[in-house]
């Protein structure tokens, strides 16, 4: 089971062959990741089309817990030399806390534990 960050979702939607294997796996994400996805897609596509994509993705969204928030905050503090966004930190925290692999193509995550790095 996987947690897809925004990068991974965009690559799946763009039909990047390196992400093909995630199309039929059990995937999760968060509403905040959908915020990023919506923003990226909205710059490229009509609002109606993007809204339909987001609605389809709602079914894989996980709840954010207080433990996720605490983990994300500590993670951001402990990795201040990297330029992780709050949404990335929270996604990584959710994945870690729920025993999911964090799927991303973001280079900052490449060497971290519990990460499935795919370009």
C-alpha cells in the first residue's frame, strides 16, 4: 500500500510509464495533496475537467491526525536544511504513521527511509 504525494499523482495522471505500476495498487493521499494537484492541473486544464479529477481522487484521501501533525512538524524541524513544504512533511508523516510507502519523485526525499522514489 502506498501514499502518493502530489508529484506521484501528477505523474500517474500524465501517464508516466515509471508510475504505471501504481495505477492498480492500493493508494492513499491527503486533501492537502489534492490542493497541490488541483493547483498544478488548473494551470493546464479547464476548471470543470480538474474538478472531476479531484472528485475521483477524494476516495483515496486519508484523515489527518494530531500525531501526523506532530510528526510532520518534528520532521520539518529535523530536516531544515532541505526545503520540504508543509504538505510534503505531512504526507510523509501520514505514510510513516500508517505504514505506507511514500511515493514521490521529489529529489529531497530520495535517500529517506520509507520512500519509494520514482522519476
